[in-house]
C-alpha cells in the first residue's frame, strides 16, 4: 500500500463534536496528517481549524440544516464504550455497558484515539471503496452476542433477536 493512500494534504474533514473525546482525538490525528478541519460543536476547540461552527449538537434541526449543505457521503462509527469525558460523566450507564464482556475477554474500554484511528482510515483514500458506512467499533461485543458466544439480552432486544 502506498503512503499516498493515507495522505491528507490538501484535504478537508468535517468533525462533529470536536471539542473533546473521540472528536478531539480524530481532529488531532487529522491535523497531524495535514488536514484542514471544519468543526461543529457548542464548545470552542483549542486547535487550528479552517472553520468553526458553534452549534448545539443536541439540536437535531440545527445539525440537520448543516448536514443538508453537504453533498458528500458521510462515514460514521458506532462506538462501543469509550473512555471520554462525556462517558465518564455518565459512567454508570455508558462505561458499565459491556463491562461483563470486556472482563471475560480481557479488554478495557476503548480510548478516543482508537476511535480516531478508525475514522481516519475511513476518511483516507485507502478506504476509497467504503462509502456512506456506519462501522461498529466495539471489540466484537455485538458480534459475539449475535453469534451466541457471549449472550447479551440488551443487544438481542435492540436487534430484534428472539430470546
């Protein structure tokens, strides 16, 4: 694989929620790779950006209005439990999810930088055949529940799998 496939020079990336956590980690990695950034968040960011749009990400209409202006496919991740400031503030819900699974397979919560690496790959030319995807990044938790190797009633219920 050529290094150019992972080059981000003269490219622009949109980061939604880039002030902390996964968004900030993705922004840092993309900036290090030479990417210009457009960031949407309610909180100011402390890194250089091409454009910052202050927007309350809880306001679906405001987010939708911005996204409607884009004519590019958007790749996204569906993160498993990730140790971010927001997750820590809601640890009893967010970080406790999949705790039994993580303990049984010997893994910790994912780090924001791990999610950033996946997003950067999806945004790279190396992933040019992957477009408009929502990629599950959860250390195999959902797949193992579906396969029955680590039953998880909450996942089965969400997926409509009979109990």
